[in-house]
C-alpha cells in the first residue's frame, strides 16, 4: 500500500519508530510464558483466563493459542487512564465478566502493570466473587509500585516510558501495531 495515511491528530508520529520489543521478540516471550503457565496448572484446574480490556486483547489472543491445556476465556473492562499518560488513580469497572468466579482458578491477563492501582482494585473484586485462586499474567511490568498483588507471570520488565502497540494505546491510538514502541 503506497497511499499515505493520516497520522493520529496529536503530536505522535505514525507509525511510531522507537521500537522497544519487535514482533519476533514478543512472540518468543509469549510462547515461553505459555509454557510456564502450562507447567503451573493441571487440566483439572479448569483455568479461567480473564483479560482486562482493552489493552490485553492481542496478548491474550496470542497467549491462549500457545497454551496446551484447556482453558475458558472471559473479559473485564476497567478504565483508569482516560486519555492521559498518567493513571488517574481511580479504577472504574465498565463491564464485569459474565462467567461465575465461584471456585474457579482465575488467571488475570494484563497488558502492563504500572502503578499497580488496577490490580489493587480487580484482584480483591475477583476473590470477593468466590474465585479459588487469582494469579496475574502481565506482558509488561514497569515495577514502579510495590503492589500487594505481584504478577506470577511476567513477559518483560519494561522501561519507565509510555509504551504503545500490541494492544496498548495512547488515547485509543496505536493498539494495532504488531510491535511495542515508546512515544
Ligand atoms: P496501573 O493501574 O497504574 O498499574 O496501570 C495499568 C493500566 O494502565 C494498564 O492496564 C494500561 O491500560 C495502562 N498503562 C499503564 N502504563 C501504560 C503505558 O506505558 N502505555 C499504555 N498504557 C499504559
Ligand atoms: Mg489496560
């Protein structure tokens, strides 16, 4: 396609060129994470993979396809950022998973853990709904906040930059990139 595409209506270049993790690097890491998860659970655990939308949609799709054991999939929608690059510190639940959490082993899938505010809100919520266990799998971890809910499965220790692509957005732009870049 030679047609020139209009960039997003901000100061961000399209497409962003400061690549932090390219598609091959991500794919290899996702396969390794899936192997870790396969080793940590038994098929009898009836694992329920719960993705936090929207940021986790691409990561979750790749991750579950790399798992060998049977899982079920559901989603939660929370928002904490609005259009800003720093967390508002308040988490709003916009959509709750329809699956029953009662007695389930839940694997919460996040795109990126920054301050940990989202997990502080969501993990107790899931336990309150009767989940037997809640473990967290995040593609990226900035390791900023000393969260009480540390992810058990981490893709990459991310630099303290604002990252976009592979599901991550800035004001809803850039989610489609097959790689992760910094703005
Ligand atoms: P926390 O609640 O501060 O840990 O932030 C978690 C959520 O903020 C993530 O699920 C993302 O949606 C968003 N977020 C945090 N850092 C970034 C970033 O660098 N790029 C895009 N979104 C981010
Ligand atoms: Mg998110």
